């Protein structure tokens, strides 16, 4: 699709500009530059009407972007592609993913995209992760949260693990993990908990999986990076962070005592130290910066209140920038007194200062900007477009050169914004543009190319060969173009750029190849270079070294070449105070000295060490990590070895390893014993588990990983620890709830109770849970429950009618419920019934059968259903109790109602004794030998007792745990034949 080639002459500089049009209305473009002269571009057409991608085109160039060839015939004309991946170890190998809305396949090329082979997949790939050193190994994450591995570059895939958290899987780190195919991942259990799991990519069965951290972790908290592994654990409502250094056991991260983090992000780990951003309890749109020791355990404050901004995707972005090419140099935007100002540090946050504004503007006019009232402020956002630089740019191959968007004034502002550059690592600045530009480093940083930001169309670009002192304008298009991105040639000798953009929002992609190699006179020689000394406002020692760099002399049009060496020499400096930061637990006071924080006791460093051994006694300072100073005050500021004193035990604490006070029955419980003071080697520790077993250790170091114990019964156990040596003792106690999930709950209550007379209501749970269950009782019309730790409650009902009772049982994150409806009356009459033996032969003794038999008995007695209840007892021989109730509320005519119940009872007893009452259990089998045992009238007077209540408290059949169960269906004030009143 190459339509033309244009040669432009400007200021004695010749650039080759090639224009290509990709003739489709694509809205997405992915470009990758491979080896030699190959560029691959994937474009996708998005249909806004249906909200999805409908077409894709793969383009390939073999001449650095001069011409492009459509590759759709190589991948399939109807194939819709979604992603383009280049193997980082071997860029000749390419993997294309199809759009899952059309098909699930992977296309593989091993010849820089010249040809492809398609392989069908049984899953939809959301993302790929290539192995850092093995070019054929890759991990694929599917739409249903499954992780797969391939060791033949995508031809075959094997399932590793299900329910893996998105973006929380990592390949092994060379030199740290024993197996190169080890995979670190964050996986979910069937119960919804999250674990840190490792296994080999092709051998990840359940038996081969390892859990480096035995407890559960917070979701999306696993980070595997360089020498460190980080996890977050929920403890007592607070986030607790752990780190593993070089695959050692996890240790809790130590932040200052009252930082109380709401959120923590790992900024970097690449300089033998952890840089972390922590949002503390009193912060909303700012974070504090913390630096760790080399093991990533003890963190000290580097800067407070670093500003955050909201990205296009809604994510928070920290206004912190690490300057490439110079160790220990960072730039941050800090919020202070409702203003945001830009600060710079040369020693990893030990000291910060404001940026000195340029002395003059672009016209050469003086700028009167006096520190600290006025300074230069920079925007520090990174670009979310991978083909555009952010608002600040540096390059490791061009140390000391910083290009950024910013403003001059009392605070950071988005008004009167311009472009600024520093050639001496931020010590001095120059203005280069009045408007915002995107700037790229070329030729190992020997040249700079600038283009106006994509929101404004342009047909010009600017090139500088003297670190921004002079800029030459070139036209690359006859029509203004919205520049959407730039693909820069890979490698050290990058002198070709490929611009892509569009003339309007409805036009085709426009590609411009710009080759400026012809502007160079040749390779740089020794005479073309000059030396540059890194410094901090004239101080030559930065991070304990005097560093001298080589730079090309401004205005020399020679190419730096592959063998260009940036650092000429690095000489160690004598250690001084600014080479040391405050140690953990210490804070820098107004006089510049590090003193203990109010919460920190320096003696805690030697509290738990053994008499006769040594410990490191901190001076309150520690050398900045990677600082290379020697001698000087190093010995004065470095921690000293001292003998451990012999002390009595003090500050003994006892916790479980997961920080919880509950444990499941028949599982390992790990107890941790910690001693603030005392001789760890000569202190005897006794641990009584509270269930009749105890252990004793003569050396505290033997139990650093915890003491394991398995409880064989549920309950609340008093666990006691005692630490004792020749100088004294200390003890502590923990109450552990050993629980087992409730499997069944049974509500036991009488069918009928007397008004204003206390009745006992019981909940029976299986299995038995002594003191580990909480009961919630809803009685009558009460809106709030009665809460007890006992499985029974007493209650009196003040009014007659039908009342609902509900109990909920809570244990081990399980809640079960049972309900029933009982009748409340001032008096009632009951009859105990027994049946012919042939009923026992067909009695399966299950609740449903008893409910149906009770219903039949109610029907055949021919008594008004709203005045009759029948309860069939569990067990053999079959028996039941029949309750006769007065008609509704008999507040008047009590004597007449009592006489009526007695007459009705006599009639029923007579009919039963004469075998006039029978029912057909099943065809041919009749039950007619129903024998009544009349009971006295039950009322509220003290001389009577309720047979209904006595029955429930006394009947136990064959060891059954279930007495009576009632199915609950709420009908309000319903007749007594409501299903909720029938026995199961």
C-alpha cells in the first residue's frame, strides 16, 4: 500500500520520509519491530453500533516500514485477530490470538511473521506470559480463570490450576527458584479463600503443589519481583504484609508502628531494596514513600504526601518518577499546605529539594523565580499509550538528560505549561517549547525528536543534536496529522522512526517512515566526546561516588555506536552524614539527627538474644542501600556488635499463626510464642493447650516456626504459655474456640402452652458443640432476637393465639435455622394415644411419615380442625398425643368451655374404645386399635402441669437426637390444621 516517497531538504539536513496508507477505518493499532528490518502492525476495526471488533488486518514490512504487505491470506481472510505477542527471548517467534467472539485459536510463527500455523484451543486466552529465558515456554490465562502452560510455543497446552487470580501468576526467577519451570500463582479454594501456590508448569497435580505460605492471603496481593515475594494477610481487621527475601521464610514487614496502612504498592525492587508507596489511615489522595533495608523487612519514611492522579482507566497513578541511568535519583510531587510542589532527591529519598527554575525564558528574558517561594514544577504522569512517551522522559543511555512538561511558580499548575530540559541531572533547567510536546530519545540518546501532543494536528517535527539547545524543524506531511504514536527502531543504532496517525477521526491510518541516518557524518571518534561530572548542586559525591560520564559534544553530527560507553569512571567517596538515613524506629529531628520515635524502644533490639552472644546495636542510622562511600564516618554510623545481657523473661505474648482465635476441629493449630525480653537460648517455655496436653521447650529459637497441636474435641480451651529462666518468669493466656460446622438444628418446643406460664424451648444441634455455638431466638412478635450461648431459653407468652418461634444457630461461618408455630391457650385437654402393632411394622420412623399419620388422625376423629392438634412421637412403639383446644379465646364462659372439652374428650375416648375410629394405612391394612389414655384438663393454675411440655422433656427413643421437628410455613393467625402445626 505504499503510495509515495518524499525527499525533504531542510537546513542542510536530508530526511527520507515514506508515507503509507492503511486503507481501513481501524480504531486500534498494535505495532512491533522485530529483528533486522521487519515491522508487524495489527489493526482492528471496531463497530460502535454493535460494540465489538468486526475485522482485523495484519501488516508486515521487511524494509523498516517503507512498504507494507497485507498478511490476511497467511492467517486466514475471515480470521479476526485480537492480540499480537512477540517472544522477548527470540523476536523471530510471534504468537497471534484470535478474537474469542469468533473462534479460539493461536497462530504461531517462527520466521518473523512470514508464515503462520494455526492451532485450535479449548479455552479463550485473555493474556499470555512468556518465560524470561526459555523462548518456547509460555503461560496462558483463560476467560474462566484457568492457567495453562505450553513448552512448545503454543502448539499444545496443559492445565496448571483453576481459579487463579487475574495477573497474579509469575514464572520462576533465575538464580532464586530451583526449577526454571516453576510457576508462582495466587489461587482460590473451593471455599472462596485465597492461597499462594507454586508448582512446575507441566507437573501441577494436587500432590505436586507447594504452599510457601501456609495461611490464606488477601486477593490480588501476591507479587513476585526480583529477590522478593510479597503477600497481604487480613489480621484483626487490618492489612498485614509479609515478605520473603531470596525465597527464605515469610517475615512480617515492619512499617513505623502507627502508619496503619490502608493500601500498599511496591514501586520498585531492582536495586537490592524495596521502594513502597503506602496510603495511611489519614490519607485519601496521597501516599507516603518508604524505603526498606536490603531484605525488604524494615521500612523507613522517605517522603510524605506524594500526590496521586486518576488515570483514564480510573486507576490511581503515583506522582513519582525514577530517573533512568542514575541510581538513587527520583523526582516526586508532594502535597503540602494545599499546594503541590516538585522535589528531587539524589540519595534515594534521604534528602529532597525543590527544582531551580530556568534563569531565562525562550526569548532570553530573565525569570525572577527565587527559592523556596518559586520553583520549577513537573508533571510526572506516564503514558497509557505504549507508543507515546509520558509527560517526563529519561533514558538510561543518556544519563543526566531529563525532558518534562511543567510550569514555573509557587505550585504545580496546568496553566501556562511549557516544556523544559535538564542536561545535568536536574541541577539546571532550560525552556525548550511553549506548548506540550512528545519527545523521543534516538541514537542512544544522542538525538531528540519532538512532536506536538496528539490533541493538536501537526505536520512538523523537531530534531535536536545538542540536548535541546537548538531545534531544527522538519515537515513530514503536507496535511496536519494527529500523531497517535511512534514506533522506534530497536537496538543501539536507532535512527528510524515510524509515525502513525490520522488526518481526521474518519480517515485511514497514515504511516510515515523517517530515516535520518544521512544527517550523521559518521561514527563518533574520541575527539567528538566531552566529559560530564554528575553532581548535586556542586557536590560531586552522589550515592557515595564521583561519577564521570562521556557525552557527545553539542553540535557534532556523529553516531554514538554500539560500543559507546557512558560511564568513564566511578570513584568512591569518603562517607559523610548525608550517606546515611535514619534506621528503623528512628526519626530525623529538627537538628538533623536521628532519634528514637516515641513508640520505639531501642533496647528491643537486644531483648531477645542469648547471654554470651552478640547483637547489632543500632546507632540510629543505616547506610543508604547501594551507596558506595567508604571510611569517614562509616564506622561511627554503622551498627556495632555488643554482648547480649542476661535478663528475666518479660513481654511474653501468645498468638495463633493466622492471628485468629478460632480453629477447626481436627486440624493443625500453630501457636506462636514471642518474648520481648529474655535470653532466648536459656529460657524454658511451657505451653499448656488446655485439653490435658502440654509441651515444654528449653530454647525459644526451636519454636520460631510455631508449635502445632490438633484438638480432638470442640469447645473453648484455655491455652497458657509460661517463660522462665533463673532470673524470673512471665506468663500469658489465650482462649481458643475450636469449632466444627453445624450440620443440623432441631427446635424442640411444645405444641400447646399455657398463657403467661413460662415454657422451656430447646435447640438441639448436631454434632454437639459445647460452648462454641451462638443462638439467636425470635420469640412471638419480638423484632429483636434473644442471643444466648446456651441451647435453651425460657419464655412466657402473654397473649393467646398462634405464635411463631425461630432459632438460628451460628458456628464456624455456618448459620442454620429452624422454626415452628405453637398454640397459646388459657387451658386445653390432651389424650395419649397408642396404636395396633401393625402400624409399628410399617413405621419408617421419619418426620414426613409422622406428619402424614398425624394429619390422617385429625381427619378421622371428626372434630373441628381449628380445635385439634395431633403429635405423633418418634420411635417404636408408635404413640401420639391429641390436643383439644377451646374455641378461639375463651375469656368468658370458662366453666362452660371446660365442660365442653370434657364432654368432647369423653366422646372421643368412647369412640376409640369401641374401635369406631380407624384409618386405612395402605390398601388392605387398617389401623383400628387406637387406645386412648385420658389426661386431666391443663390450665394456668399451679396444681396442673402440661402433658405437652412433659412429653417433650422426657421422651427419648433409641438414642435418637431428634424428638419433634416442625416444618415452618407462616400463615399468620391460621386454623390449627395449618401445615406448620402438624408433626413430622
